């Protein structure tokens, strides 16, 4: 996937992921977006080669939550 295409794809599902973070953490949209974009998890998500983009927003939120709670997350084996 080209970098431009991946960026467009990522932007398309970010609202769903952000909404899930808002729901789980009782945050505003701005707070959730900031929490997501500044996380090490998001750096991994931005890297197309990790294939994290293949996961649903709910599973991505699970991984983000795990990283927030423990400082790390288990990379899914199936990717």
C-alpha cells in the first residue's frame, strides 16, 4: 500500500477508534484524540508494516487500552 493510500485508510477508521476510546475512558473527543496520537501504540499503528490496520477499531482500542494500563501491549500473533 502506498504511503498516501495508507494515510487515507488510517484517517477513515480513526473516528471509530477515537469514539471507542472516548466511551471507555469517558473523555472528550479532543482528549481521546490527544491520548491516542501521543501514545507509543499510535506510532506502531502509523507504521503500515505492522499490519495493525487489519484489526477492527474495537480490537485496536483493546491494544491501546492495554498499553495505557501496562506500558506495553501484546502484538497479535495472527497478523
